[in-house]
C-alpha cells in the first residue's frame, strides 16, 4: 500500500515536471513572438540560452504525438525568430560600420583633393 502511494506520487511529480517544462517552452515562444522587434543582440543570446536549457529538459521525457507536434512547432518558431533576429542585428551592425567607413573615406578624399 505504501509503495503504491509512492509510485503514484512519483508519477504525479514526473507529469508535473513534464508539464512545467512544456509550459516553459510555450511561455518562451510567446515572449519571443511578442517582443522580437525590441530585442538587441544580447537579448537574442539570452533567449537562445533559455531555449537551450528548456530544450535539454524537454529531452528527459516522452511525449504523445500531439505533445511532440506542439513542441516541434514551438521549437521551429523559436529557431526561426533566432535566425532572423541575430541575422538582422548583425546586418544592421555591418550596415552601420560600412556607412561609417564610407564617411571616413569621403573625408579623406575631400582632404586630399587639390
């Protein structure tokens, strides 16, 4: 009787942990979708670290087909936003650096004109 009670508690605890980590992924995905336009490079790095921690926890459990499909969809959403966010941020920095360099070159050329 005591052993069956312990087994039930263990199953409930495992189910709760599984649901918690699925909820964590859901919340992270929602947060990324809602705030992506506000993130800078450092923000994206933090979100990626959070994603990797959650993803590692997700791998500890088995899921129904429906749960796995939802997890995969959320993973895809996060990865898509990471790709666009980091690329966009890097692209902006490259564009800014190119513009600064062009201004420097223009200034040098102006100074060297007779």
